[in-house]
């Protein structure tokens, strides 16, 4: 088995096999923006559906929500995003290109391992500016940098049909706030009792500075977030926090099939952690460009609900059905980027089979864009093509099935290997004689004969 793929190998495969395309490529593209192609949309959907099944459907203490992308603008004032949702920005004084100061410092430190400093995440703007000045950190183009300043990540837009009367709104920077603003409606319309959680998957938007990390960091992305509400007087937060950490780890390693050696937990330092959080951990993955956050979990106390109570004037309390006591619940929040899970799965499944000179995506079968591919050995013999279409229909009634009759059979196998199809079925001359087909396994490339009537059972 070969080492982890390079960043360039993942990007090349993603485009070559229809997983990811640059947005608006015919017009020169758009920074930090990508489209998911025919294979990518299927893999993304599989990851999304698996998360929903495991986090919502299989738990008795969870419900789902789908809130709007554009919420009332006061939502983001209450949450603190308008005032403090920002990254440290510096500019190249010559090219005027913008960069994140912390990322440039991290890159500089990688090239100068002899320099020992504390965690870059703990640096404030002044400390970053001093580091850049003292160490003469330059832009990627080799030019001096400006002093760091804050750069708000919210996308601002406006709604309204009358000129001059448009109201300012924001594209949401996270999906969590819709859960908090709908908290009372969820309580009133369901029979949920503490502790319980609300999960949501949806698009969020951030005006990112950083470019060049493929789908890891984009302007438009998809989040899967949970707000898990509980009464701290009846439920201790530390065991509950650990339960969710264990649940997250199990999902990534067992359900997504990711190698545990490429994962680690990183606890936020006191300076890095948000002021409202009592504890925060990141589940990091070792991407080709380093260890980066995949999934975060934070104990946010009762900060969010109290902020919305303050700004809306509404009572966002939970009433104990047995005692009548009213409380503002506390919250533990596991939040993950679906696109980052997508990139992690692609990276972790990528395998160079040097012996057979092929690239294989060793995806778990339930994640693969196609679960099986059906081929007629030749496309100019009607009996074989007709029988292959019968086999295709049989399989397609049960699993997502690919059809391919192009080129020689070897190239068809290699194509399916690269998109992660677990099984290829070939209908050939022997099929017409005894009703068996060639069953080829993706990972081992081994081939066996299987009766057509046994296919559905084997595919399950």
C-alpha cells in the first residue's frame, strides 16, 4: 500500500472522474468555489444521508430542522457574528493579494523548525503583526505585508422590491442560529424532553480570505450541525461531552471507514477557545496540506439562547413537564463541514495499486457513487447486450448501478476502480450458455463466476 496521496493527485482525480469541477471554469473560474460533478454529487449525498441516519433517525433523543439561509439580521447581531466573526487579514503591499496572517505565520514556521513559539491560534492581531515584522515574513510572492486587521466573514446582501427601501440581511455564516431561533417552536410542536438535540444540514457562506485548499475552505459550503440541549443541574456536561466525542469518532472510523491513524483530537487553548465555551475540541484529519479541523465540538453553555432572549424579548425557556420548573438549557454543539468530510473520504480511500498499476478509491460500499457496474463484454452482439441490460435492470432495482459498454473491458474496470465502484459484473458468451456472469471485486481484482439469480443476494 502506498503513502497518502498528494494534494495534486486528489485534485486531478476529482476532476478527471467527475467528482469536483471548478465553478464557472469557462469564464476563468471563481475563487474558493467548486461544483460537484456526477460522481461527487452522489458521494456527497451518501455522506449527508449517512450522517442524517446515524445522528437523527437512529436516536430517540434527536429531531431535525431545515431553517432558512437568510434569517432576520438581528439574529447575527445577537449571535455576535456581526461584531466578531472575523479572520486576521494581511495584504501583499505590491500585488494587493489578501492572505490570512495566521496561515502565513504557520507556513513560515514550517520552513523554520528551529524557531519555537507558542500556538499560532493563541496570537492576537498585535502579536501576529509583531511576529511578521520581526521575522520579516513575506507574502507567497515575496513581498512585504501590511499590518494585520480584522476581516468580517459574513456575506451581506439586501432584500426589498422598492428602490431605496431595501433591508440589509446576511447569508448565514453557520446553520446553528436557525436552531436557536426556532427553539420555542420546536418545543411547542413536539414532545421532546431534555436532554434532546436538533440536527440540521444546510448551506452556509463565509467570505474567505484563504485560497488554494480545494473544497476544504470555500465561500459556499455545507454544514451538519447539532445543538444538544440539557439541564446542567440534572445532566453532568463532562460525560455528555465525552459521549458525543466518542459518537463522532465512531462515525468517522466505522461508518465512513477512515483510518484512525489519520485522526487526532486537539483541545482548544484558553486563549483560542471562544469566550462563551467552557471546552472545545477539534477532531483533526491529516490532509495532504497538514492536520486540519474536520469536526468541532463545543460546550456553549446557555450563551446562545440567552443572547436571543435578550435581543428578541421572547421567552426561550424549557418547562420541566414533571416539576413545572423553567430553565434556559445548556448546549453541546458537534459541528462538521460536509465538504471537509467529502475531501477526507476521497483522500483516505485513495490507493495506488503499484502491482497492477492502477488507482483505486477504496470507498466503503455504502458511500460509493455506484454500488455495482454492469458491462456487456462486447457491444456489437445483440444477445449479449440484451442480456446485460436485463442484468442491469435487475441490479438497478436494488442498488445504484452503472452501465458501461465503451472501449475494452480492462479500461472499463480501471475507470470503475477510480470512482470506487465495489463490484463489476460482465455479461459474456458463457452467460448465454449457463446463466452465470463474471463478478469482479474492486480491491482484490479477483474474478469469479456467479449465477444471475444470486446477484441480488450478493449485492446486499
